[in-house]
C-alpha cells in the first residue's frame, strides 16, 4: 500500500473513532489503540511532509458538532488538546526543551503536576458570579450547550463570590469509580444495559435530553483552569486552583508545584504508583508551566499549548484477537470460561489469557473466537474481556456454546438451579484434585513451599499424590526419580511438608477448602472449638451460635464434617502428625475486631501490607481495599492513598494514625482520632 493510501486510510479510521468518542460517547477501541493510529499517522506525515495538511486529524481537536438536541456554543478561547508522551525519557526531553525555550536552567523551571482525569472536558461561564452557560469541548472551537444538565451536578457552584464580569472555569465531568460501580449495580437490578466504563457513562449522562436523567446520575466536576481576563490577576497556575477551590470547586488535591525537570518527573511517577488510590479514574498526568507569564511567551500550536504536556500511563485496556474460548476447572469443580488471546501488553505485563467469568457473561458480551476484543487489566486485577470490537465487513464465527462435559475428566457439567456458575460433578476429577492440593499448600493456607501447580501436577501424574494427606507420606526415592528432581530437592520438599504439621487449625480449615469458609470464619471456628474433634462433633446449633458465623457457613461446615471422605482424610492427617489444634488458649489471638472492616492505607512501621491485613483478619476482622459506610475505621500510615482518606472524611469514618494500630489490634479501640 502506498504512503498516500495508508495516510488516507488512517485519517478515515481516526475520524471514525473521533466521532464515536466525542459525539456518540461510544468509543470503538481503547485509548491506547487510538493513540497508536495517531502516532503512525504523525510519523508518516513527518517522514513525508507532502502528505501533511492543516486539515489533517493530527492538527485538529475533538470532532465537529453535528445535529444534536443541544445548541452550538462558540468558545471565547479554543479548548485545545494536549500533546502526549509515553515514556519518562520523552517527558524529560520535553522538560529540557521547554527550559531551553525559556532560556532557563532545567533545574529552576517551576511546573505544576496534576492528574489527567479520564472524563468529559467542559467549559462553565459565570457572569457577575452567576452560572450562565456550560458547554462541551466539541471540536475545540464549537461545543454543545449543556447548561441545564450541568446545573444538576452537585459540586458545580450555582454562584461564585468576588467574581465580577465574565469568568470561565474549565475542567472535567467524571464518575468516581465507586459511583460508577453503584450505578451499574442499579442498572443490573433494573435489568437495563450496563455502562462500559466511567468515562462513557459520564459523557452519556451529561448529554441527556432530560436534565432529570442527568440529575439522577452521580456526576462530579473537577476544575483545572481559569480562562480569560481573570487569569491575568494571578501569577501562577496553583494560585488559580486555590481561588477555584475557594469558590467551591473540586480541584485535584494531589496537584503539586515542583521545581526542576527531575522533580517534575519524580512527581509524575508518584501518580503512576497511586493511580488506583485516587477518587477519579486517570489515564495520565498533565504537566504545565506554573508561571502564567512563561506560558504566554511559549504560546500554542493550532491544536495544543507548548507549555503543557500529558504523560500517558501504561494502558489498562487494549484490543487483541480472541483465538479461542476454553474452560478451566477449579478446586470446587466450578467450570470457568476463559479467553485465549494473541499476547498483548497491558498495564506493563503481557496478557495471553483473560477471564470470561461464566456462561451468562460470555452470552452477554457476545465474544466469539476470531473476534477482535477489548481486554482490561487494572493494577493487580485478573485480566478480563470487556467485549468485541465489531469490524465492518468481517464475518464472525458462530456464538460460543458452553460445553456439556468436563474437558478434564469427561463427567457432566451441571449448572445448579438459581446459580450462574457451572460445575463438574465428578469429585475425583484430576483438575479439581490439582487445584485442591495447590490451594492446601498456598500461602493463605499451610504455606508449604515448593508445591506449585507444575510440581503438584508431576506428583499427581506419577501416582504419588491423590489427596492432601498424601503430602506428608511421600517416598523421597520416588520423588528424586522424577524429572527435575534430585535427592536434595526431594528432601527439601519433604521437609517443607513436615514443617507445616504444626500449622494451627484455622489454616488447615482454610486449606481444606470447605465451601463458604474463608480465613475469618476459619479463625472464629478454630478459636471457639479449639481442636478438630470438637469442631467435627459440634451440632449445627453450636456452629450457628459462633459470633460472625452465619447459618450458611455453619450449615456448610456441619455437612462437611459428616461426609465419610472427610473423616477418612482427617484420620490420615492425624496419623501424619498434624496437630489440628488452634493452640493453647493463652496463645490464641483475641477476636477484638470480629465482624469489623478496617481499611489500611499507607505504610505502617513494622508491617508490610499483607502482614497488616493478616493481623486484622487474625482478630476476626476484614481488611477491604476501599472505604464504605460499613468501615469501622481507617488506619492512616505514611504516604497514604488520598482517595481513601478523603472518602473516610466524607463518610465520617474514624481515621487513626499508625501509632494507634497496635492498640486497635489489642483492644479493638483507639485513644485518639486524626483531625
């Protein structure tokens, strides 16, 4: 294909995506894929200047406003876009170029570093302190009048004080992640379509014909710029943010003024590390010159200011080809469909597999082998397939159907009435056995080092292990004969298994994988009954009487200890030397936090993240990753997540400092709270 044809095709594709994103609020591909198209076109135009033109999509902003229910609004000053960088090296290079353009020392230039909100750009105009007009970005020159809808956003002031004449505030409309999840939960309850992501949901909510619909959505607005004559009253960008905060606008509290290119890069790194701790979804960091006079000196191109740049964070969504849909069998027999993908880099790691959750989700998303699909991976979350990217002219495969038999053992797969999950009903399924033993040896259970999935699979295939009890009676010579083993590694494996025999009963209960029994319930039961014999003999009423153990857990435990297979396994574990006791009463940890949710944010001296959470769970509590009305308290350590602290403030949840953590663990209370 000639360069001219390729450029024309890229322009058409980018224009199609611009319309879908800016006008229809329904992007067809993730931002990272769109950025790749634009980058390719820019490179082509740079290498072949004869292909470039002022009307190219690389020189324009947004998309033209077409026929809509909203009146057009011409912006007093264009709402420009931002140029992007994707690496630290490119960000440093931009900072140094900016310093040279100002004829300044790179170590002395002052920058403002703030989050790049993944929302909908908005301009709000006040005349003599009264909200008069609000408009979307549109194509940067002309947007849509959404004044009536913006008036319904709770944190947009209807009036502002000490603001004579015309004042224009620009920012982003967004949905906080917690609000987005709650909104989708309501959509599910109503049997209505769920929103794909917070940005789409915010944009669609703002552009409703009926302001009442907008009012029903939990939209927020974050202000990041003052425009027009009023800006001349200030010398620095951070001063304008302070004034907007005084007027009642939300401004990003994480914004910092820093001096020098090195400090600017360091602060942008902070946002990458804390992107999931913020109250809003971000896809990058915006770096601006803080000195407003320096901004005037540098000016702007037709599409972007020269005094600002956006550092895009590693994408958490990408598109790739779905090559197959397979089914895995877990330790409980649950059959989980998953996507086999052409490998793609998402959030800094290579993804080749992604979950599809269950049969209903596959049907709802309608993803089929051969489809181009969007895959999401946020932080440490397991990658998931969001949905297909429909390709005009490409014929799709038939809809995928859930298999009727287990892919591992051939037994029937059964979907229980009233449940969304499907199960292999063969208790001797080798896939279930593998996962049961791996779980038994995992860190959250007996923590037996060396028994990963590959090695356990070897032991099962060799006929050396058919139950967790076999782990404590292995033949060292037989292990040493396996591929990858020798006498030393075989002995280390056996020593690790035997060292775990003193594990407390609560860990054994977790390892046994009793349905509905997690670490908290296991500890409560182990502390109440002391040893496995008392627990196994306990009547249902006694199990239900344990505080923090409901009827569902109690019923599951009662049934488990009345199965012949369980009794045989316990007898073998006793014979192997497992204590199956929680320990003497005086050494047990008191359940001071039973039934309470304690959120930890930041670093606590003497505790890693897992250690702090384990200490809370050991005392009967839970340690969720987010703050809610049900949170008992928030422990605030060094470098805490700002969103968690703010959420606690908003909900009135007590906040205690790290020095109070030991007191909390010991007594379930504290002596003072943070102001």
